[in-house]
C-alpha cells in the first residue's frame, strides 16, 4: 500500500532497516569498513538507510524537540580532522563564499551574517557513535542565505566546505531549507568556540553530527549530489534522525 505516493513499510521492516543502516554507520565510525568482502554490503545498507531517511521519515515541517536552557549538558564533545584544533590565522579576513548554480553569488563576512535574521534554540545533538548532548545554538537560517543567492531551478544540492583539512559535506536542498537548519555562529549564549567550529558551522538537530560541517568557508549549489569526508568512506549520505 502507499500513502501520498510513498511505499509503506511495516514496523518490523523498519526495525530491520534501522539496525542494518545503523550497523553500517557504526562500523565506519569505529574505523572499520568491513574489508573487501563486507564493504559492498555495508555500502548497500548505507544507501538503503539513506532512502528510508529521506523518503519515509524526513518532513520539511517536522521540528526536532527543543529544551529549556537549564537542561543543557555539562559538555559537548568536539571532533575535527586536523591534527590540532583548526584556527584562522586572520579572523577578520574570513568570508563565507556562496556560489555554484545561483543567480547571485555572495561573499559574506561574519558581521554580514549577524545582520541577517537570527534563530536560537536549545536542542539535542546526536552523534553517530551513539552519544547525545543538549546545547543551545544561534545563527542565521540557511533559508535566509538561499533567499539572497536565488538558486537556479536546476540546483538540488549544496556542497559545504571547511578549512578543517578539507572536510566537506553534501546536503539535499530540502534538508538545508528546513526551518531548524542554520549557520551557527554562537553556542550556549557565547560566540562559537574554535573547538566547535568557529567562526561558523552548519547546524541542525535533524541530522547526525558528522553532517554538521564546522569551520565553514563555502556553500556551493549544484545539480549533482556531492560526496563528503565520511560519506565517501561509507557513512549514510542523508544522515537524518
């Protein structure tokens, strides 16, 4: 049976898919890709997990639960690819470049971003390794950037690039336009710290942590699905929760 054109899955089938997809992601998170015999199966389950997340569970109007700031966790672990915490040598010169399939390319300073509409929320952060923590974030909605750069009709994805040893991510445009998807420049009522992606990071409580690119330097609109640092190693591309 179908509902609004989407194939229905019973509870048992969804549990099986969730376990399989989670196994693939966890194996990659632990640094093991299964070897030549198992790797293809893990990648196949990763693609299935992506399909379920994007086609069955994602909704542009479903909001993640928010919390009172008093419920914040004592700490939020931070991860990066570089050997040391990435730091800008000349912070005032930093810019966010917005380009690709857009009518109006943008070159935005942090001050420019802070003059745009601001969103604040306290939400739960989920890591693919199994832990979670509650924190507050504030920044500009990605939708506000989209409104200003005016993507062409052929643009379906956004590639996010970082100065953290070339870390990248790819998102579908619908997820990027979700009302809780922001470019965060603040955490827990303070400016974003270097450990958590200063001066700017992508953030959404509807995605797993590895999708939330830190140390952001560019957004590139494209008609082809971009890869990503972990996605190219077998993590689910959609990464929704």
